[in-house]
C-alpha cells in the first residue's frame, strides 16, 4: 500500500532525529500499524536511554495521520 510506504518513510525520519543506533532495527507498516522490531541502543558518546527514546517516538507516531497503532518489540542495549 502506498500509504504504508509513506508512513514508513515518516517513521524512519522521526527515528533518525534521535541519538540511537538503529542498524539492527526493522520497521514495517501494515494497514497503518507500525511494527518496530530488533535491537536498539544509544549512540556512543551520547547519554541516552534507548527505551525512553522509543517511548517518545511511539507517542509522536501515534499522533501522526495514517498511523493506527505502534507495536514495539525491541531489545534495548
């Protein structure tokens, strides 16, 4: 679905604004539901809590048009 592709791009842009290593993060969107799976960690040199950052991202994404829900299934390192 074209709408899911646009939502995925928006999700990736939002995540890229944070100091997170998302090299092992899988982002998928099905019918407006965003699935974030894999492993996330803070970028070296930045004192961030990856879990707290992902919760902020979840809140932001839920307010965006086209996003019905956000499912986070992550390992935090």
